[in-house]
């Protein structure tokens, strides 16, 4: 399911069915590494976390995230905050 590579993460326990996006807060403990995150169907909208602590919004079509580490081993903490459709 992760067409651009990475590990598939099921976030269905963290977001309601009406969520259209998630805000991710990622804290990295690596001087050279980065974390790339996207959701299947939104491969062209990948976000890259490189700072010690970063926030990004990731559009989701289903409660699945694809995460791949680059630039060496990473120690990280990820918080997922749902964003619901306003309709």
C-alpha cells in the first residue's frame, strides 16, 4: 500500500472516520536523519520532518500513514492529532 516505500502505520484507533487530515508533531533525536510521511492516495504530498521538533498537516484518504526514515537511524516520537471535515 505504501507505493513510495516506507512502513505502513494504521492510525484508525487515533482518528475518527470523518478525519480528512492529521496534524503530526514529530520530535527527532538525530542530527542527520529525516522522517518522510504520506498517506496512500497522497503520494505527491509527502512531508519531511528534519527539525528537532516539527509540525505538519498530512491529508488522508483512509487512516493509514506511510513513514520512512532516511539519513541513518532515528529515534523519534510522533503525536497524531485528527482534523475533521467541517461538513
